């Protein structure tokens, strides 16, 4: 007679731990970091003639990235659509009205307010790119320049400083939310995933499109390098940085 195995000895499968769920696809993340690096590089090279072509190239790159983001927001997946961002901003009037009718601070939906601020910062960054790029293009081509006046340059500088302010506010908001929620709010833009169970908000990562975007940006930078007589980076730039800029600016 065959012995039966006690029920308590029956092997149990280990509980499955959900690795997380994908909330941001690869093209959106690639756009975000290329856009951030382009602005950082353009801002750092804004002064002086030695880095002018690199500054201009990075500015054009930002304009091209904006065009990609708009097209991807219109024709891409719903999760990356600009309409989703607009709907978040559209809830602002109702949230502001809730502040007046709230019986106490505890009854206010602060998470919605935080999401509104984040959406507002992202929208402001996208909106500022167009006047920043156009004013930079006009300044580079010396449109409307009169002796003793540089109003286009001042306008371009104004939009650059305005965008820097929004960038810093965006970073401060991410840092503040990370502390309040005890979770790294920048992680999804790095990995695309958030911890915890639940369905993937982004079913397809589209890594091929992110790679194509990176190749396009690098190819454009290489093309501009070839077109520029001195290249995008001056030949003596690194030696001047290491030795100090005192003797190199007297040309």
C-alpha cells in the first residue's frame, strides 16, 4: 500500500514578489535626459565666442527634441500623450476651489496639488523652448540688430534665465516630493519602473525608438561638427581650462 504524504509536508511555492510596474517608456526617458543635458550644456556655453557653435548646436538640438516630443505626444501611446498632461492641468480650478471649501488642512488632497505643480513645471519647460530657440536663432543671425542695441540678445537671455528658474523649481519639487513620500521620485525617469504590484501603465517599452532618437541627436551633432570650420569645441579649450582662462581671452 502506497504511503501518503502528509498535507503539512507538501512543498509550497514561494510567494511571488512583484518586481514593479513600468510607468515610463524608453523614448520619453531618452527625450528627458537628452533635453536636460542639452539645456545644461547650452547654459554653460552661453557666454563667450569660443563655445558659440556648441551653444547654437545644443539650442537647435533642444528645438528638435521639442518637435519629437510634440509628435510623440500626438501620435504616440496614450500614456505619453500631451493630452494627459493637459488634463492634469485642467483639474487645477477644481482643486483650487477645494481649498476654499476644505474644513481643515487634513482634508485637502495634497497629492493632487503636488501632481499639478509637477505637470505645470513640465509644461512650462516645453513652452519656454520655442521662444528660447527662436530668439537664439534671431540673435545668431543678427536679425533686427541696431548699433548700440542688443534687445534680441537680452530677450534670449531672459528666456534662458526663465527656463533655468523652472528647471531649478522642477528639481526642488522632485527633491521635496522624494522626502515627503519617502521614495525617489526621479527613479521612474531613470529606470521606467516603480516598485509595487499592479499592471504596467506602459505595455511596450519601445527601446528601438529611444535608440533611434539618440542616434539622430548624435548624428546631428556630428554633422554640425563637420560643418563648423573650427569644430564645436575649440582645439585649445581643454588646455586653457587646465591652465586658467587668463591668457586665452586676449585675442
